[in-house]
């Protein structure tokens, strides 16, 4: 995709094998991991980054992108088209290294990935499920034009603990 200029410039691009070290550097942070699903491990090791990059490397079209800041993969953003009865929806997921929080990066990246998702996939709705405790992510979604649809109880199990989420969405 293109470079974005704001408080901090960033780029959205495909992950590369050379991103392993920067991915570990930025992902191995409890404050980043605490509001992500159990698929995002903490602590985050080199083997986790290598497995992740290998898993997504052959996506076509690409669903998961690196958020590159200062030459490093310092976050990720994804649109995952759903199947069966939700086949016209895509799930949005994202994270950014803590040192770059509150710089408008997430909302800018979301706007671009939403546009990409609607143009690339046969979907009419993109949704996100932030933990109810994750007020920052909810603010970012609202700033990006998402509307709260509902609250879902005991939707996510993380570290054997149940969590409630809000469901936010944006339609084409």
C-alpha cells in the first residue's frame, strides 16, 4: 500500500521473512498481547514470529499486513473474510507496538485496510470485536467510522478466562 504521513509516518505492506526480529521486539509486550486472542502468544518468541510469517506468506489475496514504522514491522492489520452464514463479512484485527500508541496510526491504517477489504473481497460488512475493557480500541474504531452493533458475553476465552466483547461494524 502507500506511505502515510501524520505525527509518525508508516507503511502498510506484506510481511517479509526479514521482519522476524522486529516482530518479536514489538509483539513481546504484555500490554499489546492482553487484548488480543490466545492465537497471539505472550511471551512472543522468535519461533512464534517465524511460524506466523510462514503461515501467512502464501496468502492470495493478502489478508494480513505489516504496519511498518521507522523501517520495522511494528504492528499488524488484517481483514479475514468469513465463511458460511457470515460469508459477506470480514473480521478486522490489528495491533501496534506500544511505543507508537496515540499517534493516529491505528485509525489511519484501519481506514486503508477497510477500503482494501471492500475492494478485494466479496464482503459488505467488516466487523471487529474489541474486549469491553479495551476502551482505546473502541475509540479507534469509532474514529474510523465503525458503529457499535452489540455486546457479546463470554465470547473470547483467553488464558482460560472468559471475556466479553463489543461488536463494532462498518458496511460498504
